[in-house]
C-alpha cells in the first residue's frame, strides 16, 4: 500500500528544505542568501559565465537570475561585462568585494558539507549521489 511518508519525493523534499534552512542560517552573518552564495561560487569558478549558464547551473529561470544579479550588482558583488564579440551577451564577473566575500564563504560551504556528511561513510555518500543522479535523469 502506498505511504506518502515513504515517498522518495517527500523524503528528498524534506531533506532539501532542512539543508537549505540550515545553510541559510550559517550565511545570515554575511547578509547573503544561499542562492546568492551559489551564484558567487559559480561566477568566481567559471570565467565568462553568462546569465543563461548560471540559470542552468542553479536550476532556475533566466528572469530569476536576472533579478538575482540585479540585487547582487546593487550590493556591489558582481558586474555584467559585455562580450567583446557579441554585445548582446553579458558575462558575469565578481567585483573585488564579491571576490573577498567568496573567499570567506567557501570555507563555510566546505564546513557545512563536512558537518552534514560526517556520520556517512564515503561509499554510502557515493551511492547516494549515484542514486540521486539516476532518479534525476529518470525525470528529465
């Protein structure tokens, strides 16, 4: 018999919500959201990243990313630079303030990852990741 409490969608949703809330709490001191942290990470990690590419990376829409970047520009964390070959394309670049914040935030992300997986063996974690990737691919 079907039991909603055992449904993988419910279990993963609860887990994702709990993880997001816990990570947001750690970021409060920097007055930054989890999504802004993710954006800062990828903008600093991938040279020439566009808004469309960032939207794909964080699994959201381009208009949502545009609003996110607008807020981050207002906070002087990121700038949009026009592509030299195609003026219709803007790449995202961290400002000095954005880079300095990124350097402070990366250890927080690393520590959070360590904290939430410390009771999980390496093999268990690898299996979990493989299973999640398979399930995600099943619904694409």
